[in-house]
C-alpha cells in the first residue's frame, strides 16, 4: 500500500527517494491504495478537474478498505499500546492505515514520520527506500 504522503509528492512530480521507490513498485507489482488514502489525495486537489484526473489515474489500482469493525478495535488497541510506551499518536487515519497493513501483512510505502512508532513497536513492514545519493 502507498500512503498519501507519497502519492501527493508523486502527483506533484516532486523528485524524492520515495517517488523513485513508487516508480519501481508501479513497474514491478500491484500497488494498493487505501480508501482513506484516496480520500486524502483527492481532498488535496485544487480543482474538480484535477480531482477527476487524479481519480482516473488511481482507478486502476486495488482499493483497500482500510477500516472495518475489527480494524477499528485493533487500531484503538494499537493507539493505547503506543501511548503506554510514551508515544503520542497524532493521526487517527494513519493509525488505521498502519493497523490495516499490519493485520493484512501489507508493506507500506510512506514519507511520514507518524508511521515510525508503528514500525518500531508494532512490526509495520515498509517498502525500502533507496539511500540518498
């Protein structure tokens, strides 16, 4: 799965190591888009025309339903666990995305430090990003 932090940069044609990783993934394997990620990307579009183009581009991707009752309960548990370890979780949506990825064994490509506690403490698997040149 690819987080909005990477898709937004990709659509903005911002050259980053994360974009290089996404380009490689798009050539090699099926890339999933979480429904909440789709919402985040589309709400950032400047116009309806831009949103329509973005939606068409993402339409060929597998859309992953991020939250259901099981994931909601597990995400709340993850939030409490991280809080008990002194970690402040800033985003409910990122908590849900991370929890879905952990539950389903999906690797996440992201450029968002909010996922780091999920990697360190809960085993979130991430897509490797090439080292800076």
